[in-house]
C-alpha cells in the first residue's frame, strides 16, 4: 500500500512539473516505473482545463488568399453556425504537461532553448504543428478520450468577443503598388512594437466571457486549418479549382498567420507574410462521446 501511495504521488509530481527531477535521477527508477504502471486518467490535462462553448453563430473573414484575374482581392466574409457545444481548452497546454508526454515517449523533445521548461503554470512554446498533433494523440491514448487541434472557425467561436481581425481590406483591393505598400506598412508597424516574448502565467492577458484565457497574448495556437488559395475570373466566378496546402497551417492569435507545419520558431522564416507570431503553442478540443 505504501509503494502504491508513493507511486501515485510521483505520477502527480511528473504532471505538475516534476519531470526535471525524474530526468536528474532524484527519484529512484523503481518508483518511477511503478508510477508508469498506474491506470491512465485525465490528470495529464484535467477536465477543468476545458470550458464548454455554447452553440452559436460567427462571421469572420476567410484566411484564404483570393486572386481575381491574378490580382489579390479582399477575402470573403464567412458565416458559420455551431449547433453543438464546443469543449475548448481554456488555457494553453502547460510546459509540465508537454514534458510528461516527452517523458512517456509520446512527444519529441523541445529544442535546447525550451528543453528545461517544465512549469505547471506557463504555456509550452516552441512546438510545431506535428508536435501539437502528437500531444493530442498521446493524451487521447493516455486518457481514453479523444482530443484534437481546433479548426480556425472553432478557435474564432471560442475566442468570442476577444477575437480581433487585424485586416486591412484596402491592401487587397488596391491596384497601385505604392498604395499597397503603404497600407501594408500601416498594418505591420504596430506589430513591430517590442513586447516581451517570454511565456507568462495563465490568465496574464485576460479572460473572455466564456472563460478562455490569453486569446490576445504572446502565444499563438496551432489549428488544423490548411492554407488555401482561391482563383476567380472577371465576374467573380471560380476560374480554377481552389488550391490547398496542408503542409502550411493557420495559427491563431491577435492576428492569424500561415506557418509551415514542421516549424517551431515562427521568427525563423516560417511566416508566409508580415510580422510573425511571438510563440507557437497548443490548445485542444475535447471531442464529446455519443
């Protein structure tokens, strides 16, 4: 009984941020092995890390690039109705939670700059789309529940009143290169204002009405929405089939960006255009059974 109690304590320590202690050999290997045999539970990412977003209707501008006769134009306004509740992660996956996945062999180690990050109250950053997908798969296997990355429209729905569309339609609609350049500069200049990119405790950037934290913080969320391009003729009709590239995904934050799925550092040339996000992190959707 005493060994079982110690094993449970060790497993909780790992999830709460004690992976560093395990890797340093501070905990006997026999006890670490005993904790690994414990039955899976939702403690890896607890149920209370999710909020239920009520059914509702959203409108937002498409993330697709739209070309009319080869020239960029404003993206269309999309309308989406959600008829079922959405169980959305109210905070990012923590450093400790991702470290537990690494410890268990389900996730790839972070790069050297983030490898020692195991805090329970800070978001994991420096993750690629593949890392985020691997974490969702590991958590699903560990808990017996299904988790996945959100689509961009689900993220917009969960963001609620905190969602902002940092979009200048005149950038797309201007035929004059100099006007387009000035409009792009006016859009990008505010994003260049220096901000501290270091991860902050959950809730630092506020909470929306649904209980979702840090929508406009310094960590962007990977989504499962792929990059797309639409080709239109002179009358606005489709001139070619739409092009989709799922090697590039939409990341969502105070502005959306397109990031190659294997990139961990958005500042290393991964962003297709504009000022890149400060950090890349993970939020999940919990899929209801039945």
